[in-house]
C-alpha cells in the first residue's frame, strides 16, 4: 500500500452511568475524539457498537446524534436485524438522516434457506433507499454468494497484508476509497504508525479481539486514551484484566 486510504472509524455505543439509556454527551465526545484524530468517516452499530444491546429506537437515535456531530463526514450504518422489515426500517431511517451507505449481514440467529436469504437482501436493497453493501463475517450465507447473482454489492476486503478480521464486516471493509479498520480504535492518526510496524500490531490486536471482542477492546482503548465512554450494558461486561494487559502492551508500543 503506497498511500494511506481514508480511514473510517467503527464507533462504540456510549451509555449513561446506569446504562439504562444512551448518553448523548458521551456519544458526542466519542465522535469529537475521533474527529480530532483524523477520522474520515464513521460506522454506526457495527460489532464495535453493540447493535444487539440496543433497541431499534436506540440504534436510530445513535445514528442521529453521530450524524449531527460528524461535520458532514460520510457515515455507514449496520442495518442487520432479525427480520427483513427491521433491516429495511433501519436502512430507510439511515437514508433520511444522510448516511452514505448501509451494511447488512445475515441475521445473528437462525438458519435460512438460500431463497430466504436472497429475498431478504433484495428487499433491503430495493426498499431501503440507500446504497447497500453485504458483509458475511461468519460465512453464514456463503452458499448464496457461491450461487452468484447477489442482489447487493459486496463489502470489499481490505488489503490482506493488514487485515485483522477473517472476512469483510461492518467493522473492517473497503467501501469505495474509504477503509473501515479496527486499527482506528486508537485514533485514525495512529494508523500510519501501526502500518509501519504491522509485525507487532497486527497479531497483538488480533489476540485482543479474539479475547475480548471488538466492542470491549474499543471501549477500553478509548477509556485508556482519556475519553469518558462509561461502561458497557449488561450482559456485556467491560474488558477483563487479561484483556487490559494485552491492551496496555499495544498502547505502550504506540507510544514508543
């Protein structure tokens, strides 16, 4: 890679102290934190953003706050839902609030036949009123892709030399000149240094994500970097001590 692409940050969801609701103040701080560090866009409700801990109304509210604070930068929204109607609704809402694109993945629970999967994707594409990318991070619908004729565009893979996840996902993908990457949890301005020492940072971040997940890792990273993000919402707990030791090693290497 000869030139650094436009780095897009998958955002966490920030809650109030009792986690009963999203915190507008903390969400604004999270967006500003990444704006000040060179983010060129955002992903809302990727795995980093705990979409399945949020009601649909909260997912919509989160997008609206991010759109307001993002200074016109492009936003992609993960509209994955358990039902076709839910995904279409989230996609239409994102369209109304200025999102650049949507990403849809297979529903998190259930087994679907090929015709059912194609029908869902077709409906989101046709009725969502927004350019839609399909990502299959767990390979659930590989048979649909193998058959060809996918009704939506596929999320592009990032440069395999520095990819962190196994497959394109809302949290790591190439979207027309913009690259969404988990490396950006430390700030988009840190990505060049990370790419210079990939032999150190790539396996370290992969180990951290395997241990604690994107959501816990990103939340803990932002807290360690001085951004008040609060705690996670039950049943998800914050990163445990072993994970924090892994994170501390990455942050120490970034400061070196």
